[in-house]
């Protein structure tokens, strides 16, 4: 870390009032490193409290005019933003590949899922319209959505565009202005989005301030931030929720996950095996909806064989149907390798596939110095094994054999998190039985990554979410606004008619 960046790589700026604003001389810089080859591709400023103040002040100044617009007028701005981002979607996906390590298909999916939420927000005049009703003789009630003020978002590295866009479009549609702190590990994508947004949004409506924990803390504590959305680890989510709420802010903080898949004996082996592999290796396992635990009911050696074969066929890279990208950095490699080693040497897990020993991934790491590690499948000995309980956040699948579906459900129910769960079966009755008994807020039937689509909202329970409500869809509308209820009664003047 230092204050001077080499000439061959750019130092990013904050983006305030639709203009690039360099961080002050007191701000340090941090290298942005590509996971593909560990090369520095940019430098990101670690903004101070003064830079955070400037971004919030810009958003606060823009709020009166922006919130005074009708829903229809704000939707028109968002439609223009949608069109601009659609036109640059390939450029944005390329940035995601470069700074995050996703495959090209995954990166484009990141962009398009973000735009999906923007599409929903464009419909604000319909989805957030108020209602009017005559509730008794001469008395009318109506309600309308009212913006909160300045909203702020603090987001992780794993989806450089989609996760920021879980909140930005709906927050803006409701009339709030916004300050985003992107992850310092992947700041390039949202920096480019801010540049593109400057052509269509009024100044101060969307602001970007870069930084690390100190900038995030300044946003949490800022007196002019009214609403705060956070996505990250559970411990940090809980701390931010507690502190922000104690300061009178509306806070929704999403945490980690430990998602369980349950495979019943009647599942379609080929489809199930492919979906399991897609779930635990997609985005190199770095997503809060990734499969982490597979509970197989009965003897399903044929299913496990196919899971291993399909995972083993993955190759390091950014192109092709069988490509899997790197993880984000060296610390992630160390965490994943430590988890595998502990499972094997301490808990006695059987390694059906050891990603540490994958010839293709080892060769790619050796040749590029990038953060490559292959997929791992390991059969645990007991529900108490360490890997069954903490979020590894990498391409690692823990398998546990169960005698009955109720045993599998009991294991799933006992985990501390509550993001996602899935059952693989050909039986509607079995699917219904499991879906109604999972302790997870997003449930899949033969879908290992059961992400809801708008208007349905995204969010977990237990240690996967701190705060009320969800973060997208109709729940996002609720979070970023409050309902103003107006009750009206008029008395007709005496001796007057309708012609008076």
C-alpha cells in the first residue's frame, strides 16, 4: 500500500456530482489485482472521512429535486440508464472478467441480472403506485410512497455489478439519492457504471466513494445517511445492523450462507449431477447461493460418481462450457486449502476429488501466478465436521450420506444460516414435503441456485440476514420508502348546490 501509483496503471477516482473527484492527499491507495495472473491492473484510493462527507453532501443536496419528481419522471431517467448500460454490457462484462476472475458467461450474467433489477425499477409507476379508496361516508383514504433521503450501499467483491444493482435502481426509483462504496477488490466495474450514468442522471443522484473498512464505517455512522444496505459476511452484517440501527437508520444487512442440497433416491442422476456441479463450482463457489453441502439419502454412488466426473472435467479459464475461473486472491486460496486439509486430516473426510492436486489448475497457477484451485468433493464422516458449518466460499462440496429424508432435513435445519436449500426428486409430494420443512428463505426444487426473480425478493433468514425484509423486488420498494397515508373529509357548505 502506498500513496504513489506506477505510471502504467491508473489510479481510480471517486465519482461525486457526476464528476471524477480525486481523493485527497491523505488517502492511501491499494492495488487492484487481477485473479487471473496476480497483476496489478489499477490502484484504488482508500477514501478518508472527508471524501465520504463530500459524497454524502452531494447526495443530500440532490435529494430535494430528485424526490420531487414524479415516479414516472424518475422511471424515464432509469430507462435511459438501462439503455446506456445495455449498450455497454460487453464492455462491463469484460471488466468483470478482468478484475473478478469470472468466466465470460458468468460475467455477462452478472451484468444482465443487475439490469433485470433495473428493468423492475423502470416499472415503478405501476409497482409502487398508491391507492385511493372511499372508506366511509364522505371520507377518502389514500397512500403514497415517500423517499427516505440519502441511501448508502456497502457491497462485497463477488458480483461487481449485480449486487450493487440489487439496491441502486429501486432506491433511486423511490426518490432516494445514493452513495455506493464498492468492494476495494473489484472497483473498476462500478466506476465505469458511474461514468456512463453521468450522461443520463442528474448530478448527485448516484455517487461512488472508494475505500476499505474505514470508508464503510464512515457511511454507517454518517448522520445524513438514512438507509443503509450491506452485503458481506455474517459477523460484519450483524455489527453494521446493530450500529446503524442504534443510530436511527433503516438497515438491511445480508450475511453469509451454508446452503444444503438434498438428493432423494428418485432424482434424475444426469440432471442432478450437472446442477450440483453448476451450483458449487459456478463463479468458483464465490456466491452466497452456492451449494456447500450435499445430503444424499440412501446409497447414491452413481450420482456421486457423475458429480466427480463432471467436476473433474472443468478446466481453468474464462472461455468455454467447461471453464472455471480463479478465486479472488491468495487469502482465498489459503482459506480453501486449509479447510480441505482440516477436513481430510482432522475430521477424516474422504476426498473424492482434491482441487489442490488438479493438474490443470496447478499448472495454470504455476504458469500465471494467478489464484487458481480446482473443485473439491469430499465425503464427511459426521454432521459435526467443521466443513459442514462454516462458509468456505470456494469450489468445495461436502457430502454426507443420510438414511432418511427426515435425517437430512434435521441436518439442514440445524445450520446457523438460512439463505438457500434445494431438493432433487421426481416426486411432487416429496418436493412439497421438503420445501415446507427447509429452514431457508429461498428454496429450490431441482434448482441448485434458487435465486428469485422480480417481483419476488432476495433475502435469507437466521444468520444470513440482519434486519427486516428482503433486498430486491417488492421488499426493496418497502425498504427504500415509507407509506404516507392521507385521510380526507370535506363538508359541503350549507345552502350550496353543486352549481354554486
